[in-house]
């Protein structure tokens, strides 16, 4: 009997992985409830965690049409990097709005006070890689919303712009 | 007169970039001379630096047929992440040798004493993204070679396994 076994693609083993098997997290349970609808069509796979990495996070993220990557924000200590894998994302910053296609990159240095996010204004999914380090004491500002991500001795929580907890 | 201007793809502006314009560095001038031939067909573009990021490095790296990503090594404090963009790379570790294709990932947590590198054993170029943080005090061990990357108060240099400088 002839089997087809040798023609199946072999799945890689750690320290390599096929991202297909990494759990997908849809939407956000971290934002205060009024802000969650914007990211309801965002699906993240935490690749770095799946590989045992700790110093930085790497996510493979898919945005359905209409979904946002995040509320527009900037970080005080964390650097962020984006690589578009497929589809088209609109990058929104203080002064610009530009469409990024497969192979394009973007970077947001820590402390640069220019709020940014990606929006999927196209009719099909966009997929991108995002990398962010885990500098202690990182906080995030949200210029368009009554929101601030506050760090207190390593514990982060969302507060209003007045400092009152959400 | 009709011009074609509107049909040209628009190049992104910072904080986004088209990696095509980022300078390419061929081979290594960092390894001691006897080790440089293995990476002569390696072309790196330092994307993270081009975007102004400091907490971690992101390179878009191309290996010509036969080229190595690096001598087989592991880091004491740095986490490393790999994402295959196109082509096929052979990942070599202590116990395995496996072919990674586009979309596959690999990760090498700091301090895990399993030397790794990628080799291009195919007939066409392989392109991958590599991310590594910049933890102070990081050193690297090279199990197959008379080489160690030593850190002394933030200055790193290659030494023999005896500790004698190269």
C-alpha cells in the first residue's frame, strides 16, 4: 500500500514553530469596556511567549475590515516595531494618515509623543507582526481618549486623564 | 500633457518606511578574520535603527545560497526571534536540523545553552526578520568554534575560549 505520508509538510519543532498552532486571542479584555468595540475585530497570536521569550513580545496580529490595532497611543519607555505581512493597514499619527502594504515597516520610539495606531480601512484582513519590549515603568498616553495607562511599582492599570481609576 | 505620477506607489514617510531604502551591509567585519567567510553571503538591513528604535534591534537579513546567518551560538542575556519572509532556511541546533519556510518562526531565549544558526542550503536566497534585545552584560558562546563574545563593563569583544583576545 502506498501512503502519502512523505508528502505532508513536516511541522517544525521548538525552538521553531508554525504560528498556525499558537492560540488566537480575539478583541481586548484589558481596555475599560467603553473602548473595547474598536478592537473587537483584532486577533492576536502571542508568538514570543509561545517561543519562551521574555525580554520582548512578538505578536502576529490580524485586523478584520474596520478593526483597529489599538486606541491611538504612545509609550513612555517601550519601543514598538511593525512589519506588514499581508493586506493593507492605514497608519494614523498626529500629522499623517498613510496606507502601508506588505513588506512595509513602522517604528515608534519610546517617549516620542506622537499617538499612533493602525486601522483596517480595506475590505480584507490585514496581518502584521508587532514587537514591543518590556521596559520596567512603561506607561502609555492616549491623546484621543479619556485614558492613561499608569504604572505603579510594576503594576499597570488604566486611569482617567484626571488620574482616577477606570 | 498626461503624466503617470498618480500611478506611482507612494513611499511611506517616518514613522513608516519602505525597507528597500535602508542601507544593506554585506558580510561581517565584527568576527575575527578566520570566521568571516561563512557569513560573506549574508546581507543585513538594520530596520530598527533606521526607525530610531533603541531597546531592540530588528534586521531584515538575506542569505545567499550557502551563506550562514552567524556562527552557531547562544546568548547569555539576549532573547532572539526569527520570522522567515521568503525562501528556505535550515535551522541547526544541538539536536536538530530542520527546514523553515515562509511564515515559520523560531525563538532563542536568553541563557538557553543550545547553539543555533540558520544556513541557506537551498538554491535561492532566503530572507528573514531577526529581532534581538539589548540587555546590558550580554555575552555569547560558540560551541563549534574557538570563540567567545565577552562583555567587560558594556564593551564587548571576541576572545578565544581561553579568554585570550583575538
